[in-house]
């Protein structure tokens, strides 16, 4: 866990959210998410910390089986756009297919944040954060937005992030992971349950 606000690593390292709700040749969602960090390391990202695995109701409801989610912190010299390319390449290795938005997937890798970076700029980030829920279903950005504009809304991202970088601070709002998580409805957080298997220890 990297939890000191003064820790310079929190200002530079990428956080990746991982999820799966489909089976693949070597197993189900747990096995896929558990294997994802090794695949990312093989692609050039160095794992620094990983959360436990969590069982999460499918979002949006009715769009498929429940998910297994986790978050991981990596170290790399790659620029954010190159990190995203690595994530997409690893997704493809796990036969990720994009038939429809928010559909079932073998492996979903989201670049949540790269330290305190804001991309492409504060105004565009704020526009995507403020997007109304009905527009979120229809619209998806064509460029990389950092931090992820839905970060503060999703317990399945914030709960595992709180296990590895609880004091990471959103560069636009100034709120820490702990503060964003505390602001979410208790029912949303209670629906997410730990899976009783140990993630990779560092």
C-alpha cells in the first residue's frame, strides 16, 4: 500500500482497474483477473501493488454476469497514450471483443490515472465528469481522458484503489480516494464483496 500523501510515486505511477465477467480457455473471471498483472508485466509494466479480488454486480444492471474486479499500481516510463496501447494489447491477448458498450468481456483494463496528470486538459475532463447519466450511455471519448471521468462514481474502482493508493488525490477536485469512496452510497459499497483468495503479494 502506498498511502503517504508526500510519496512522490503517487504523483507519477499509473493505476489500472481490471475486470472480467466472461470465461476464457484457461478459466473464469477470477483466473483472468489474477493473471492480468503478469501479462502486463510481460508487456513492460512493473507491478508495484495489487488489491484483493472483488465480486461486483454487473454495471449497468442486466448487461451480463457479475464481475471480478481489482486494481493495480504499476511503474513505467511510458507516456499515458503508450500505456493505453499496452492495456489494449493485453486485452486482445485475452480475446477481449467490443460488440457493445458495457457488454460482457473476458478482460477489461482501464487506465484510471497516471499520477496527477490531467488529459487532455482540465476543461475537457470537467466536461466528461459532468456528463449526464443518459449521455454517458450514448457517448464515449475518442481520446484519452485522465483521470478516468467516472472514477468518483464507481465503488468497484474506488474500493480496490483504497487498498493500494488510499491517499491518491484527484488532481481536479482535490479529493483523495478515501474521501471519494466515503461519499458513495453505502448500498453501492455493500454490494461489492471480497473473493477469498489471496492476490499476488509484493
